[in-house]
């Protein structure tokens, strides 16, 4: 869970970085859109039952690595911030965390034979 907490802070950084590093325009808008998504996926993946939601941050991390070139960022601070955030997001989204129990089943669990017969 510690890795998902760090990803939450990365999402917060993406939202405040445009103001702190003084860049706006497309690069700032990108941070304001991607940041809340990163936070959402990270917070949802705090719990064991929804731990796999962390993998959604892979796509956002890859987008952060590509966005400076796709969106033609005009400031180096924005490029460095998004690239660093993307790399860290990919690393920490890869950390699975401790799983104490398995939660699953679906429809097949309704039709399993009972072992207590």
C-alpha cells in the first residue's frame, strides 16, 4: 500500500506543479487532467480487493512520458516534471503489495460443489 500512497502524492504533484514551476497552457492542463485520475486509481487500489486497479496507472505513466512530444510542451520544467512523474508512476504502480486473502468468485463460485457434504 505504501507504493499507492506515493502514487497519490505524484498525482497531487501533477496538479500543483504548474503553479509551483510556473508553467501553464497545454502542459498545465495535462497535469490538471492526469493528476486527479492518478489519485483516483491510487486511492481505489489501497484495498486488497481492488489492488489490481493500480495497473490503470500504467497507461497514465506512459502518457506522461509521451505527452511532452505529443502536446509540444514549450518549457523544460514541464517536460522534466512530467517525465519524472511518469517514470515514478510506472515504478510504483508495479509494486503489488501484500495480499493476505483472495477475493474473487464471480458466477463460477455459485456453482462450485461444497466440500462439506
